[in-house]
C-alpha cells in the first residue's frame, strides 16, 4: 500500500539561518502509529509544521495520500488533524464554540452529533459551555485534541500530547488514540516519555539535528539494538576476571562482587550455558543471577549519543 | 471556495464584537455625543456655517471617518495579530483555507464592525443635527470602500506587527493626526495657503472630502479624485497582501 504521508528530502532553513531540517525523508504507512523521538530542537515540530502547512519548506516535497502539501493544500489539510505542543486556546471562547469553529475551518458542514461524540469521548461534555480560560491544563489539552478530531481527520499529529498531563488522563488519552487507530486513523506522535512510545507505537523514528537517524519497526528495533545483560553476583569478590573467562568479555563491577555479561538475544547462541559452566570450572561461586533488557530509552540515548 | 471556513472565521470574529458589545457600541455613541457637545455646541456657536452647511452637520462625515478608520484598522489588525500572539493561528494556517478566504473572513468581519459603528454614529449624529444625504450611492461607495480598504490596511499591520507596540503604532500615532488635519472639523479653505498645500499630501483629506460631498455636495477636493484615491489605496493594500501571501511573510516562514 502506498504510504499515507511521504516526505522526501525535506529541508528547512529559518530566516535566522538555523537549519532545522537537513534533507529528511520518511514514509508513514496508513493506519500505523509512528512515534518520533528526538531531543529538544531536533526538528520534530518543524517537520510536523511543514506537513500540516504551518511552515513553508525550503526544499523537498511532502505528499499526503498522493497530494502535495503546498500545491494541493486543500486536499492534504482536510485529511490532517493537528494537536500542537503549546496549549494555545482562545481564552474567552466556550469549548463547544471552539471545537465547532475548527470543524468549520476545515470546510465541513456543522455536525453537532459528531462534536457531541468527540466531547463525550474526551470526557469534556460537561464542560462544553465553559470558557477555555476556566479549564485546567489537562482539559485544555483535551480540547485541542477535540478540535483536531472535529473534522474527522485520517491522519492525526500529536505533538507532545502528554506533556504536563497527569497519569490517569494520559491513560485515557492513549485509549482514545487506540480507538482512533482501530478506526483506521494514522497517528504520528512526538513524545519525551519514551516508555509511552515503547508501549503504543508500531514504529519508532529517531530525529536529531534535523536528520532522521533511523525509522524502524518497534519490536525489530528492540531486538536489533536491545542488548541483554546477565548480572552475576558473586559470593566472594574477585580481583580480576580469571584468564579462562577472557573470551566472554566480562566486566567486573561492585568492587569485584559482580560480573556483567552482555549478550545478544537474536544470536544463535547466547553463550550463557557455557559461561555458567566456565564459571563453575574456574571455581567462582555464584550468589545470584539476574538479566536485564535495555529499554527504548537506552537505545534512544545510544543512537542520539552516537550521532553527536 | 471554502465557504464554511469563511463563515467560521467571520462569525468567530463577530462573536468577539458581541462579547465586547459595551465598548464596541456604547463607547462610540458616547464619544460622538461628546464631540457634538464640545465641537458642535461650543465651537458651532461661533462658526455658524461652513460653505452653507451648519457646523454640526459639517463635522458629521469627518467624525464618522475618524471612527471608521480607527475601528477598521484596530479590528483588522487585532483580528489577525491576536491569534499570532496567543498561537492559535496554527489552526488557521493548518486548515484547508486559502489566504483569500482568510482575508474575506477577518477583513469582512472588521469592515462589518466598522460599518456598524459608523452607522451608529450617523444615527447618533442625526439626533443632534439635521442630516440629509444628497448622493446616497456615493455615500455608500465611500463608506464601504473606506471600511474595506482600512480593514485590509489593519490586517497588514496585524501581520507585520511583532508586538503590541508595533500593533498600536500606526492606529495611535499616524491615523489621528491625519484625520484631525484632514479637514474633519474644518474646511481646508480656512487654512493659510501653505498648510492648504501640505494638506493635499494627506490621503485622509480625500476620504473625508469625498464622503462629505456625498452628504452636502460641498468638498475640499473633486469627489472623483477622492474616489480614485480610495481605489488606489485599496489596490495598494491588495498588492501588499498578495505579496505577503506569496512569500508567507511573518506567517509561514
């Protein structure tokens, strides 16, 4: 299937001379959840802003469902919903009016039943007549999501949707995202909470310094880059790793009380069995063993760190 | 054409007028009444007539223009500047709305509000003085075109302004002197020749003069020249806007 969003060689240099994007290419598949990770200033928001039409690109093209975002902006923007990072709302408008306004802006005829459903889904129904300035930060965030959903988009951009949002609201937000995905909406989100990306995304893209460092299927990425560590606690400390164990590249930690063995779960042999045998043979007595898999966060830090 | 979007922006802007009804409607009525009391009664007692028109009636077109210009520039600039300031502009920019539709929505609302207030002032003035409109079509021509072109001008200021200081610079510092020195409260015939000549460089003179002609058939300059000037100003504003839209100046760059 053709990608729903296709970014090729996209670049953006701001008037200040700052190069926010340096030839980014990225395909987003229909119906997937893509998480874009990257440190502050990596270019995530600029990328989203160009796809949505807020910022003009300096070079390159973006196609949404085969339409160019600059030339065919009516088609592309009708398909896209955007939840911005900043909590930008009209203080003196009511929830109902601002969400209805968003639908009209996207050229859709008024549909109070749809607005009602969106507000109910986001637990905003009882606040529909409240002015936006009376709402808490978390509720304003939900209003922004409601605005983005008011015109029934096929592609939804969530720029840091859970920043400053409490745990229970975050959970209910992800439930909404799951429901949207189930209805076929493609979702692109940026987040600083890497564990969220790990939990919810199908694919992970890492962007830094205006360049895409990688885009991978989440599970493939985890298994490819996800190292496992075997930690062996010793009954008696060692001064050094015995020569007979040198093949295993062990590191000694905790003042000689602990041996660390890195292994690859995707390899044919992990080497654990032979390591344990070699330890017994060397006369090393074990107190405890444990394993640990690196998280997406470790992977992220590793990739971004390597890119520097 | 995204008619729904134009309607949405237009009614969204008009809703703000409704929310601020007191300052939008009542304040021009009060200030017009004050002008009539101060200028009409105090000065009018000494200047009986100008070019055969009673002083109170003579200043009415000028008063309407004074408010129309400041209101249209204020509304036109604020309408687009405020979303830029709060950040809600993201939504307009990411919607399937062409720049022409954005302008129709924002400028349409600003001009409507200006025309509403202008009409209120006209009605208020008619309580104080006898008004007759000699050329109603010409009056509507000057009234509407001034409202539209100055709302456009305000819209440009709103896009250009980076802060509230810049936003208020032209409406507060440039427009009032131009209006006051543009013959709102006097005929430029009453000025020494040098200042008469200087006045002809003031574009607002032509607007007020043309508008006044449509009421009383008296004018400082030929009404055709006035009509041409307002059309030129409208064209200049439209050209600047076209350039802004093409380049994304201070909106999409």
